[in-house]
């Protein structure tokens, strides 16, 4: 990813490299050469960063905002373009998409001069200090949704530009409060990512993968690519592996692993290992798995796992960022190592009643958070409508 911090020379160097490689849109966007969408009407500048899941959330919020406020144009900027961006943004009116500026004052001032936004908004990521400072100097109020506060506490965090901040978790709420934001500007935690989780899935993945066999199906997500060989070796050493299937999800694969997207939908051989090469498989796996283990979690992945209603375990050092204070100690296992993961899987496989109780508890939490987000979204949309 090209440089998006505030260092002038690093940003210039990245721009030169982009220009040489033909990435002119990114080179121009980095220095604030932005254009508002066509037509007329006030502009909302919505800034996202490099995470595809957060960009998806931002687009769904834009979809709801433009339906509520039909005169509003939205300039949505990002730092990394996903391959399916056009599909993600399909059908959203009055939307302009493009690479955003780096955090250098000159680039940000140019962005504000060219967009002249009515308001600004950030979704996900961590608030950049230059962005906040230039908004304050320009008198442009801002909203933050699911964004972390600045790494270093600013001199006056509670001052402009913040009109309202919507933290996605209790921990994020506390971090904003620790930087001096409070009162009516700091909203109660709400995770709007739960609203775009696929919660109803046709239960045919399991029957396709296993055929008529009654074997187990396990899924491990968030695996570092360097750890794939260790997972494969541990799996093949597990006595029960010939009665089950294993799906490993990581950002990169080994050449020896078959890819799930290349699967021909015929029943898989017992003991098979497949690499999950795309997030699009997550809803089906979450609903079909006998048990699931997560080495890493994002908000979107957390709710997808919980919505599946299957027993889950997570790495012992993983900290869940939830908008509630619900204690999951009794239903969310934390195995110390891979042997512990297999032992947990065996327990869930042999005790269907306990597996169902644990999965149901996670699913109930998902629906609780989703209902709360559904009740809070009109509040956010009304705020936009009142501008």
C-alpha cells in the first residue's frame, strides 16, 4: 500500500512511484486533487482507509444516508481499492469514489477547497491528526463511526470537529473518553457491522462437502501463512482427522493446498484440507461447521461467526471488541495451543447438546447487537437529515 501518513517527502516519493507505474488516480488523490460527484447539492466527505470490510460498511451507510437525504452528494475516499468495488457500490446514487489524500496539511487543504463539504465523516481505521486539525481550522464538523481515536491524545480532543462519535465497542468508547471526549458527542457503543452480516444461509454447503456421510467439518480462520504447515501437520497427526474435513483461511496459501474456489462441488475425501481463499465462503462455513477456531478477528468476521450459531474458540491472547459487557467466558473457549483446539473440537463433536448451547448463546448475542444497531441507525440518519 502506498504511503498515506503526513511526511512530505515519503508522500512525494510514493506519488512518483505511482505516477511511473501508471497509478495516476492514486497519485493525484494522495495530494488532494479530488472532485465532488456531479449534479448539485451539499457534499458529505466520507473518509475510509485500507480495510475492505470497513469500506463495505461505509458504502452500506452511504446507501442508507442517500436514501434518507436525497439532495446529499457523497465523496467517499479510500486508501486501497478492492477488486470488487464497483459491485460493492452498485446502485448507490450521487456517490463519488476515489483515492483519498495523505495526512499532509497541503493535501488536506486542497481536498477541502475542492470538495467544500457540508460535513465530514470517518468510518473505521484510526483518526489521522492532520485530517482532524484541518477540519477544525476549516470549521467543518465531523462524525466518526467505528474509528479509533488518534494514537497520541490531541490537545483538545473534545473540541471541533466532532459532532458525534459512534464507537463500535466498549473498549473503543473508553479510549475516546480517555482522550477527553464526552457529553453528548460520545455516543453509546453500537456496531453497525452487525447489520450487514449474512445471517440466513441455505444449509447446503455441508451436504455438498460431505455427501451422505455424517462426518465433521472444521474451520480455522485468521491463520498466518507461515503457520499453515504447522496446522497441516497437526491435523494429519490427529487420530480423528480421517473422519472430518478441515478448512484453513489465511491471506496467502501454500501451493500444495487445494483452493475452495476451485472445488467442483463434489463430496470431498475424508481428511481433506482446503484453503479458504475468499471471504465470500464465510457465511456458508459459519453455518455448516461442526466447530470453528479463530486466530484473528475483525468486527465483520466476529458477527459472521456468531451468526452461524456454531461453537467457537479463539486464540488465548485475542481480545474481543464488543459493544456489550456480555461475559462469554463459559461459551467461548480459549485453547492454549493446536492440541487444545483439537481437544475442544472433539468435545463439541461428541457432545451435540453442549455444542448447540454454546452456539445458540453466541447467536443470541449477535441478534441482540444487531437489534440494537437497527434501533440506533435511524438516530444517525436523522442527524444527517437535520444538517
